[in-house]
C-alpha cells in the first residue's frame, strides 16, 4: 500500500471531494456511459447507495441485451429492461435516462418507455419527454456537435412502480470499420435478478480463444473470449453467410466466478475483437493520429517558428510548443475514442482554440517531430491490458513520450496546467502502447513500454501555519502551502477547474482533509498556469472554542498536518517472502507552526526526535519562547520502497513517527492574568525537554 501521507493521501482525498464538488451536479449519464463500438449491456443503473435494509432502491427484474455485428463493422444493440422501483431514491435514480452517442456514425432510438403503476394502470412516455442535445463537454466546440446525449425524462414514477424500456443503438460506418470490438461484464452487485445476453457474429466461431503471450491471435476473426461459459451456442446460415450465435442466461442465484482470464489477470466476462494483434490496432490508430500530411507538416513548421522565435535548442522549441498546446487550447473533455480516434488538421485545431485529448497529443507529437525530437503518442490502460486481446476499450488516457538525449519525457497536454514532464501519479510506470510500431528491420510489432517514473524536479511540500490563540479560546490560523510534484498537479487542476469564487470551498475541503477545523474566511492561490514555479495556496480560518481556559491545564497538539505513513506489512504466509513496502515517489515534506498565546501562559513543549534510515528520515523540534511556541516536522522519503525482509526495521521507524505525532504541548495560564490585554508578552521561556539521541 502506498503511503497515506499528508501529501498523496490527504490531497488525493481532497481531489476526490473537489471532483464531486465540481462535477457532481452534471453526472447524469450513469445508466449508459460506454466507449464507442463496444456494445456492452446497456444501460446499467448507477451504483445504488446501500440502504439500511437489504432491498435495493431499484431492482432490474430483467436486463436483456442483444448485439449483432455485421462483416462491414456495422452493429445493432437492443436493450430491454424491467426495473422495479422500491424507494424514493430509486425514483430519483431513474427520473432520467441518458445515452451518449456520436451521431456521425451512431444513432439511438427509444422503442418503448412504459410504466406499470403499483396503484393500477399504466402510462407511456410521450415523445416530448425525449431530448437530443450536444454533450455538455462540446457546447463551446462547434467541430464536435455530433457528440450528443439523448435523454428521456421519466415523469410520474413512484415507489412500487415498474419501469420498462427498450432502446436500440446502431453503428454505421464507424471510422475504424470494418474492425469492431466489444467488452461485456455481467452484474455481480445483486441489482439484476435475471440477465440475458445474446451475441450474433459473422463467421463460424465455435470456441473460446486463448491469447498468446504476445497478444497475437492466428485463428478466425472475430475472436470471442469468455470467462463465463455461454448457455447456448448455434450457427445460422451457410457458406459465406454463416453466423455464430451465443446466448448467456444469468439468473440471480447463479454464482459467477471472479472476472479473471487464464493468466489470472482481470478481464471482462466477454471480449469480442476483430483485431488479430496489438500491432494491427496500432497500424489503424496510427493512420488517424500519427500520420502527417504534407499540408499538416508545413503548417506545423510555420506555427512552431511563430511559437518560439527565440528558441535555439530542440528542447526549448518543444517546451514552447507544449506551453501553447496545453494552455491556449481548451481541452474538450471527452473519453478516449468518442470521436472515433479522428483528428482535425493542424491549422484547424490551432485556429479553433480547442482540441480533444487525442488531438492535443497528435499536435504535440507533430511539433516535436518537426523540431527534431523523437516523439510518440502512447495509450495507457490497466497493467494487465498487454496480456489481453487487442482492442481500444481498456485505454483510459493518451500521452506523448518525447526522447531527448536518450531521456524519455512524458507529457500530458490535456490537463492544461500540468508542468512540463509531469503526468498524474496513477499513470506513471504503467505499461503504455506506442502508436508507433517497433521496426525490427524484417518485421514490425507492437511496442509496449512503461511510462517514466521520474519527475523532472525534486518533489517537495512545505506547509507553514501562523496561528494566534486568544484569551477567549478562539484560534485564528493562516495556512500556507508550497508544493512541487504530484500534489502540486492535483491542486493546480482542482483550482484551475473551479471558478475563483469557489476557491473558498476548495480551501475548506483542503483544511478538512488535513485535519484542520474551523471556517475558512479568505483564500489565495498562485496562477495555475504558472507551471515553472511551485504552486502555492494560502487560506485563513477561524475556530471558536479551541480551548477552555477555565481548566487549569490545557493540552493541545502541534497545529500541523499529520504525516501519515504506509500501513505496516501484514504477516506473510509461512514460507513466502514478504512484499516490499511501497513508499512512492521520493518526496521531502517540511511542516512548521508558530502559535502566539495570550500573555501569562506558560508552556511545556514535548521533546523532538530524529530518526534516520536509508529509505527515509524524520525529525521534529518543539520549543517555547515566552508566549510563542513553535513546532516543525520534517520527513524525507529517499527510496521508493522498503524490502519486505526489513519490515521489522520499518515498524520501528513507523512507531517512532507515530509516537512523536501523538505528543502535545501543555499550557497553563496564571489565574491573576487578565483575560485580555494588549501589553507585551512576558519573557517566560519554558525549558524544553531534553532531545533524545537518534534512534
């Protein structure tokens, strides 16, 4: 488990909360969100909140999906669902059905929306309740108005009612046709009582395939891989018209196995693909995103000259291109592949002022190439993707890898505010599929390499707290953050994606995740676009009744964020080697506090400690000078992991840090001292405790 440090853990929690805060209102597509050309069971209800009783807010009595592919790559998918609404929460969940599609090669048709009321009678949804509008992400992107959302408002729904609907999605002339693919996973949450899945494919396909270690399949296409055995299989037609029909019927009582393939890696229950290898997929995607026409090459050369007229080196030209593409081009935030992996021409992208993530990567790779730097677009998915059958579905994100002086630099222009050379920590080190084939002379193949793990600069984090505790027990604090590295990226994105008038809410979330209590009154942050400098955030918060001075002795902790560490390793099975303890990216964290106390307050500070290991160091200092107390904690992670056979030593280090963080300052106020005064504080310096020797 990675460290649950103030840095990655709490800021990641902050980012999750901020994401909900920023985007929660617009998340309406939970019933039918899916990638293009991969007809899975559609739509699924959003994950129900678990009520106190066993009954789900809504229950699919039936979820039936029929998918048919043609040899041309066209397809038709029909979903028939019967949903029992059990509560008001279920009513809210199904008050609106949403279906994403791209009308340039897809259509969505509602064949039936019917309600059977528990009180008796039925009703059908009128055509006026069905709307077809541009996806919110493309409202200001005229080139992508084909990316749509079809919505159905379900009026009059009540607990006890049964909702029935049929929806058909057709795909015609997909940009990657005649190739097609599909991922499907059966419900394991208990939301579906009976699930039926029909699959009708061209060709004589009779058995589940086994992928080779190289991801190559030499049998008939399309290939069908299923971890859940089908209920029935039969052929229809003859000769060149023969088809293979699969049928899965999954009652609620049937216990499904874990979704694992023969190699023990996670995979969908049913995978269908017409790509025989990852190399074939790369060839096709590369023709859309990598190939550069003569007109595009000339446009890239002209624009690159204007972007960095003073740039002398290839790397400085690349930095100038990255800054312009990431900052000045607004990212059209669409899932990978929604547009069919199509990219507009260089001049059109730059003149429009916006681009999809794929387009930004394509444009940056073109600029790097004309600047004389080797660059490639890479796609990243789950770690096990490389061992599975070739298809676009598993990939979540696109990056550019630039190689300069044998150093590989990962770039993500889609985030708009990512410093040069930083990608989100969740992707670093993950296997990436290059859209440039490996050329072995007499052969070519797919090229898989992990994303770089190193940052372009040392990761650091500084937190300074300047606080004042009044005579009436009110605590006022000014908290200042300076960050470089992973958490810098998290905060830059969060503050960049929110309006300035909402920054106070973000700061409130940040204070809560760091363990600070009180109300944020003001907040300031540095420019998220100023990526060549550390990102800073400063907020002021007030906490009434922080202490009760009526007590003779008051104990308070150091007003610093908790520096968590990875959990101690669990005991391994007898005879097996202990897993290493992951510390994550090397990072240095410094936290400091100055607390001003009311005059007449005496202080007993705790003793600081110093602990040094080759994998991490920790030191703390606590002191008092009259009515001012200070505290500092410093932790530095040197290695990425601790070997499993050193778990006992790590436990000693962990216990030392946790024990130090649990220490308190002891405060006492003179009974004769006035409750409030503006006179200078008496110079009463408390003698600090003796600092113990290094552990």
